[in-house]
């Protein structure tokens, strides 16, 4: 009996030591407050962050933000998913961020795919976040200043040679950056036309149209001039809200067969992928701009440094622009689908590999710098052209 008791005690001690070792090996849990719940971008971000967390020694969990970025909804999502071992949150929505950080003051927070207008904007609802020591900044989904998006889209129009265009956007109460983009776009158009010869001027047909998160109406193409467009400039997630209506209009003969669209966002639907390229080749999507699929690593690096107590010596809490991942040809979309993580969802094809991300962290590379992190995520390495080399 004494031998049996001794054996049981030895087993209990071994189990206790094993549990202690596991606890020591685990660095805690990283939570992602996601603005998505499905689709290629969600799946790729999930798998990439999971692989990074595994290699860094973290557990990984996802909670889903409110569909309208509602403050109470986001706080509830985080609270329902919160456990005592959560040490960092990657947030892709800013609604309720001040309340989240107030309720969980010891958890580090970094943004990904959000410009955090409510934090950085004048009089923003979450401006108090900037005073929190555990707030680490964000990498935007595109430009922090919507005017730069407007300039970018206008330059694409000029480069592609479109002459008759229409503009569609979401409402400013939800996407203020899109209103800034539309204003900058139309200002660029006026400046361009003032200096252009008559046969080179660009015509904006009608006024910019605001979609209230509903698909473009079929009647759009029955309005004066809309059946004769070179291009629709869709600031409003055009692949989902504009493209299907445009394709129906083409089938029914309500618009020109060679009308194209430029927009932001990505969808790996086979029909959409096959329809990206030039009008001369019969394609309907002439240009799309997205953020690199590798961007979530930027936020995770900042979290790991802070959790480890070894933040970059040159670190500052900043809101940085994302690089622009442009797909505007059949060659580029084919490369994105076969050579890059953004289209394939294959994390082994990441343009910044898991091992390369580790070298951006001071825990693994004491010489790593914040300037180096920012430079990498603004470089050609994370852009579409890198896949063509």
C-alpha cells in the first residue's frame, strides 16, 4: 500500500511539473477582434496569425466584432471571449476601444486593417485611447487620409485612359475617409480638365452616388449617360455592391459591353478572378487595390515586443498607411492566385514568411528597429510587383 501511495504521489508530482512547464512555455493568448467572419481575407489572416502565434509561443483566439462597428457590440464580443491568459488584442474595429481598454487595462492593443478614425480624428469617440500605455497604434487598411485614396484612384483613371466615368461611395457617417476620397478625386478631375485639351478631358457623368449598404440598383444604368461609361469608380467595396449589377446590365444590353470598374477589396470567386484585366481582352475589372495579406504581422510584432518588455528603442505610437497591393492585369491576378498568399490563402507563399516576421521582433533579433518594421511593410516586398520577378 505504501508503494502504491508513493507511486501515486510521484505521478501527481510529475503531472504538476509538466503543467508548470506548459504554463511557462505558453506566453499567453493573442485575441483578434475581427471585422470579418468568412472569405479569403478572413481565412488567410486567421491562418497566418495562427502560424505566427504558434511559432512565437502564444495561443490564438478570434472574436467577431459588431457588423456596424458598434461600441457596445465590440465590447461585448471582447468580454465574451476574454480569458485570464489574454495578453494582447489585435483589433480590426475601433468602436468601443476606449471602453475595452478601460475594462482590460493590462492587455496590450494594436490595430490592423483599421484607420482608427475614432481614436485619431479630432474629437473622436475613442480619443482617450491615445493616453493608454498599452495602446500600440495601428496599420491602416490603405491610407489614414482618405484624400490620398482619392488621388490614387484618379491617377489610375488617367493611367487607364478612361474618359467617361461615374463615382459610387458609401455614406460618410460610416466611412468618412470615402467622402475625403471623393472630394480629392473630383478636385483632381477639375484640375486635370482645366489643363487638358478638349479631346483629352474626363467627363464625370452625374453626381457621385452614395450607396446605403445596398447593391447598386438595376435602374442606375437607365439614368442619363450611364449606359455609355468607360468606367465606374467604386470606392464602396465594388466587387460585392457594384459588379453583379454591372454584369446584369451588360447581359441585358443596358450598358456598354466594355464598361469597366476600378475598386478596392478582393474576392477569390472564380468568375471575378477570370474577369480582371484589360477592356481590350473583354474584362470588366480593370484595377483593384487591397492591403497586403501580410499586414497583420505588423500588429503582432508590436504586441510581442510589448509583452516581452523589449519594445523597439525607436518606437512611437503611430498610425501608419498600408502599402498598396495593386492588381490591374491578367498577369498580376494570375501571380496573386498562384505565387502569393493574398490569392491562394497558402501561408507558405507569404511575401513575409513566418521566420522573417520573427526577425522583426526584438525578442528574436535585438537589432530589430521600428524604422525597419515600417520600411518593410511599405516596401515592394509586400506589393504585387514582387511576384512578377
